[in-house]
C-alpha cells in the first residue's frame, strides 16, 4: 500500500461524523483510511462500524495519548508512507497527490506537511502548523504564517515548498521506514510537541522536512484540549524542556536552560497577573516533572548526532516579536545558527 491515513480518535464521534465524508470522497484508491481509537467512551466505534464498514478500525486498549496512541496503532500498519491526521481536519481536493509525488521523487525527504488553514476562518492560516514550522535557539516554535498568537491571512505569500524545521502533527506525512528507524513518536511526551521532537531527530539523521503548499487542509484546532486548559499549559512547558534536553548539543544545554528558567518565570507571573492561577501553577508543575524525568531524558541523548541544531534559528523570537514588534514571519529577519 502506498499511503495509510491514520486518524487517532478519542471521544471524537462528532468530528468523525463531520469530516469523514469529505475525507473518504477526496482520498485516492491507493490510500487506506484507518481510525485508531484510544479507548473512547463515546459511541465513536459503533458509529464507524455502522456507517463506515470499509474503514479499518484499530482498538487501543486505553487512552495512550497522542504519541503512544499512534505508535501502538502504526506498529500494526504497513504502507510506504503514513499520514497522521487529526480528526478535526477537513481536506481539500487533491490533498494527497502533491505530497506523495514529492516523497516519491526525493528520497532524502522524510516528512512533509500540507499548508494548514483555519476551518472557521478559511482565509487565515491555522495556529498549529500554518505554512511550516521553525524553532529558535531557546526552544520557542513558530511558523510561516503564525508567530506566537499572530496568525496571518493566506494571500499566497507562502506558496513555495521549502525546507522547514518541523511539520505539524495535525497532518504529518512521514516515511514508514524513517518513522520505524527512529522509534516513532516519544511516548514520554504523551501529547504536544512530540512531532517537533520527531522532526528534530529526523534532521539529526540528515533527512529533510518540507512543506508542500499545493496540498491544503483546514484544521478546527483545540478539539481535545482547548487553548486555555491548564493541563495543556503543563504539557507545553514540560515537553518543550524535554525537547531541548533530548536534542540540544552539550555546549548549548546549560546556557539555554538557564535562559529558559528565567523566561518561564516571566511567563508564570504573567499568568498570575492575568489571574490565570492554574496556568501559573502548571509552569512549576512542569519544572518538577522535568527534574523527576531528568535521568530518563539524558539517557535518550546517547548516540544522538545533534546535526539538526544547525537548522535552529539563531535570532530569539521573543525579542523579534515583543521588542522589535515583528509579528509576521520574514526569513530575512531570522538567521540560522
């Protein structure tokens, strides 16, 4: 099989009902749609069995989260390429063909993402991926089309396929061989930033990651954990440090972590001033989790070539965004290491 499109579902019957008809209609014969269910307590599985008997269902024994949920499911799938697709995605016409053509023609490319636009405001990019992801030297991710909370209108300014640092997990195409070579997503992340970690490891191995804007999907976003959820805050802060601890070269570890602890404190007290006390607490819970898991993540550094660090942006995005007021992506303003 050429392509397996795998949707990880947890209590997402409403999204399946809304978006599967378009996905089925716009998926070619050489691709298979699979739903991996993370032990949903709603009627997702019975809905699929009744209305989509041709769709393969993989039943995970419990809610493993995003990372392990996909790893368990994909261990049971055989295809040249995997597409990890969120359940809250509407796909455009011919969304698979340009991506697969790119992967077929350039074996050094290991992962590709489509252009991600907002489902609710389709002229805008969507927060989780936009037109391709990058990361700065302190671990802050941003995208062509989205820097922090500033999301751009798509008027064709990012319609060129380019190499990127990370591809969004909302619609991630990846070679099966590379996914398995690297052990897939890191289970310890549970959810959030696990795709950035995978992409960093892909780059460490010398493969390329590309955005293909000829492929377009529309993402609802926040379907499982809304943006103002304190557990999401915890995961984002914890996993961002996990990401750095695993993938930074040794000479950058101490200066980066010292700077990030200071910046995290600023973020925490900003939450407090806004009376978001749960988010304030989540930052420090994340720090305790980092201490608790420090040895585990140090052990994951063994054998890492750290080559991907040379594609990290040197310019701190916080300075560009907050001090220089550069709220829109401009590759000329952000220089690599």
